[in-house]
C-alpha cells in the first residue's frame, strides 16, 4: 500500500513539471515581461524606465532561462524560470501586485471557500441520491419520465440564472437572508445559506440523472436477481443491496473533487461576495494579476492529482476486490 | 449597392463545418448501418420537434455568418471606397432593428424612456418627465390610451398572416409527401393528422407552426416597438439576442471541430500503444490536471496582452472580436479534448484486437490504411455522441466565462455579455429585467432543445442501450 502511494506520488512529478512548463511558456515566453508591463501600465506613452521599474518590483528583470551575467550556480538560479516557476514546487507563491503574500492569502481564504463548498457537496449529494433512488424505484412510470424531463429542464438553465433568481427571490423579495457578504463563525450562517441552496439546486439536475443511471446499471446485475429470487421486496432490494453497491462509484466519484473543494466556486463566491479562493481568482483575472493566476493554476493541478491518488486508494478501501499492484 | 465580401475566420470555419455535415449526410444516406440510428432519431416526436427548433436557431446564425463591407455612398471619381464597418446579411435584414437606437434603457413595448429627463415644453416651461422614445411606439398619438389596442390589433394581424403561411406550408408539405408516396392527397392528409407516418410529420408541422407564428409576430411588432426593450446604450435587445445566436452556436460547434484532430491522438495511442500511448496519456493527464477555467483565463489573458501590444495586426473591431472568439473556441477545445481522447483510446484498444483488424494486418495493410479505413469509421459514433452532448454545455460555459471576463470580446454580442451587463443594474428600481429575460429565453430554448435532442441521439447510437 505504502509502496503504491509512493510510486503514484512519483508519477505525479512529471505531470507537475509539465504544468509548470506550460504556465512558464504561457506567462513568460508567449508574452515577454516587457509586454506584460506595457499591458499593465497602458500601452501608449509608457517610458522604458517605468517598464524597468515595474519589472524590478516583481522580480521579472532577469533573463528567462540562462543568466549569462551571473557566475556559477547563479547562471541557473538567477533567472525567472528558477525564481518564479520552480519555486512553485516549494509552494513559494511570491507576492501579488498589491504586495501581499499569495501563500498567506490562500491559507486565509481557504476557509470561507470550504464553508460554502463542503455543505453544498454534502447536501447536494444527499438530495440528488434521494431523488435518484425515487426515480429508480418508480422506473418506467410517469414519475420517472417527468422526473427525467424536469432534470433536463433544470440542466438547461444557466447557473447564472439560479444565482440571480435566488438573490432576487430570497434576498430581495422575501428579505430572508442578506444578498451577499460573509462572516466567520455562527453568525456566518445567514450568509452561507443562500449560496449553498443555490449551489445545491444548480447541480441537482445532472446529479440526479447520473445517479439514476448508476442505480439502473446496478439493478441489472446478477446479485439483484438473486435477491429477488430469495423473495426480497423491491424496496429492500433497492434501498439495501443496490444502494450499498452503487455507493462505490458515487463515493469514488466524489473523492476526486474533494481536494479541489479548497479552490471554491468561482461564480458563487464572486456573486455572493464570499472572500474565498474563488473570488480571489476572479479578482486576479479581472485585475490581470498574473502572479496569482499562475499560483492558482499550479495549486489547482496539485489538488487534482491528489484527488486522483485519493480515488485509487478509496477504491481499495471500499471494494476489497480491487488490489493495488 | 456594391459591396466587398469579407469573410471572418470563424465564417470560413462555419462554411467548412457545414460542408462536412452535408458530406456526412450524403454519405450516410447510402449506408444502411449509418442510416438506421438516424431513422430511429427521426421517428421520435421529441427529437423532431427539437431538431426543427435547432434549425430555426441555425438560420439567423448562418445569415449572420456572411460578412461584407458595403461601399460608401460618395464614391470619388470611379474609385470605390468600402466602409470599415463589417456587416452581415442578418444586419441588413434587421436594419430597422439595428439602426433605431434610443438614448438608454427602455422597457419592452413601452413608449417612454426608462430615465427621466428635463424637457422644455412648447410654452417654455421646463419639466422633469419620462421623454417619449424616438422610435418605440412613435406612431402613437397618446400612448397611454392607444397602446394596448394597437399592440393587440397588430399582434392579431401578424398571427393571422403567420397562420396563413403555416397553412400554405402544411398543404405544400402534405402534397409533396402524397406525390412521393403516390397516394391521394386526402389519404396522406389523414395519415399526417393522425400521426400514422414514419416520421412524425404532425409534430413537425405543429413545431413549424409555432416557429412561423413567432417569426411573423416578432417581425410585425419589432417594426413599431422594442419588443424586448433596449439596453444601456439604447440598442434593441431583440436584435442583440438574435446576434448572440451566432456567438453561442459558434462556440458550441467550432470547439468540437477544434477538438477532433487532438482527439484522434487517442486513436493513435490505442492503436500503437507503447511509447506513443505513454506520451499521449502524459499530455492529456497534464492538461486535465489544470482546472479548466484557470487555463482558459490564463490563455485569454495572454491573448489580451498580445493584442494590446500588437494593435497593428487587427485592423477592424470585428476582426479583433472574431480572433478572440476563435481563440476562445481553440482554448475550450484544448481543455475539452481529453475526455474524448480517453474514450477513443479505450475503444481503439478493444477494436484493434478484433478479427477484421487482424485480417487487415494479415492482408498486409499499412498502419495508415488500418487506422483510416477500419478504426476511425468505427469510433465515429463516439465522436458524434460526444459532439452532440457537449454542445449545450459549451453554450452555457460561454455565459459563465463572459461573466468571469475571459469569454468573448465585450464588443461581441453574446448572452453572457447581456447577463453580465444586466447584473450591474439589478439594484436599480424599477429593475431592468428585460435583458435577463431575453438572454434567459433564448439560451434556455436552445439548450433545452439541444439537451433533449442529444438524449435521443445518444439512445439511438449507444450500442450499450440498443437492443438488437
């Protein structure tokens, strides 16, 4: 088991190097630091001194890959590639344009993101599985048919409209909760409620359909026929046998996204004014803060690879037939 | 009027895609195994209704994809100068909608502006009031009293005309069917009305009726009112929503076209295995591990920087917006080919062990021949299903990306941009709701039709679900 985890972690290294190279090419080669400085400072009427100052402030005033001017190890370490790209491996994210440490911001903003993402995931999963069981139980009937159509209708509405509709109905018309904002601790509940409800409803349509298919697939298997042959009621078959077995693909599917929950939801957070990582990213994109975007790209892929690893491990824990070799 | 044909990059790709689709239809017509699943799709009432709706969306998008630059009126001594403004055929058809701009917001069907202005009366007194619109409801003497009756009368007249056209279409179609089946008209009419035809023509005709009535109604009324109001700069929202159709369809379809060459790497990986497989798997795991939105954001940011530094490469605003749209399709394609490639790799791994491939190897066929003639045709159904299924997701993604600020160019009309601008006005009283309504209705109808249609297509093509 441990040997497996170690090997998988080693596999992750080339992938992270690939991500790192890709971001390096995107951010520094496609457009030189001079171009970025000019785009930031306004294209016209910008002096070379201003560009040099902008670059020096951010540490972009070095050669890209090889520093001919430096001696010894400095040839490699005194470069943008070493200082900006390779440093990401040590989770040294550097500073944002406003001078704050990106690493510090990330660890502070993680918690509001989790406060939204975790309840959304748990409640959403519960609701979707319940409805999917209901549809699977009444499969082939009008409940199943119209339930399926309702799911498709819910999937056809853009997530933006769920947010706008939720804000308008619950926040503005009924005055149940504030439209946006955030507060840590118990008082934060009123701020969290609306984003969570909107997040759950937004993901419901596709979730129900996916889980219904999983349940129906399980229903076609041999052990279900055996259970029926034993004379178990359809309810018993569905809610104990099928549900238990279908939880394997459902849970392993969830494990993949667990680490990425830290990143939060871009849209929800920015609409509801939650100071999480999602809104941090959006603000960075809109302010063209390249350092933050680069850090988030790297962090995102680390978390994704972690999710893949956790998935494989959880397979063995849930299903003893799967052996890791 | 003379003009200069000026196809944009996305236009050319749309023509290409159209040619591919037509070629596919022509090929599929002659092959029974390709026709069979489509016949099943055509037999479904839901699928036919959705298909017709999708075609109705396609029409304005295609009209909007033929761009040209009109000649300027004052041609000096024989030399013709062309306007820098790039127009499309849709712009010409909807000239009244395009040119009749008000000052700022106005609600649907209203005759007054949304904001109060200081107006000087004839007797010199200055009052703050809602001024009359320049175009919307301008033909009315006293809007408060006449408006309701006028709208009703015009609607009835338009619906009546639309109904006549629909009847004509019905008669023509049934006559055509009767002629092809060599049946008397009465008999065919009976069959169609009772739904006893192979393709559910009664559903087709009902859907066509609804579409024709809507077109007649909107065409008649948009000449006198702004039927979906106007936006911040006074532009007709109905016109903007029509123009947005092309943006949505381009992103939904061209992205998949971009994915195809990349996804074929999956076939190569599955066929050659070994180091080719390793490399392809490495590439798609790496790309997959970057969160989509972030990769798109990074790429679009870099494009913005490039465009800001090289303004000379993009001489018209239309060209600039078009390059950004194309680039968005490209980057969306790069983030989304991985799923398809993985599916194709798995399928190819299975196919390459089958007898007919082994037979081809034994007969001395080369790699290229085996891949091109034996493998690709047999994985095409996966490509088709993925293409149809991903369409609606891409249309929805456009709105979200435009909201984040990494979607289409702000000057491109799109539903995402409409929602984004309406969001800023949410707090105003009374609320500016018509932009949201327009984007919602247009997007929802398109995505719903696409979702229902793709469901049927998947059912027909997915061998796992098909019972032979």
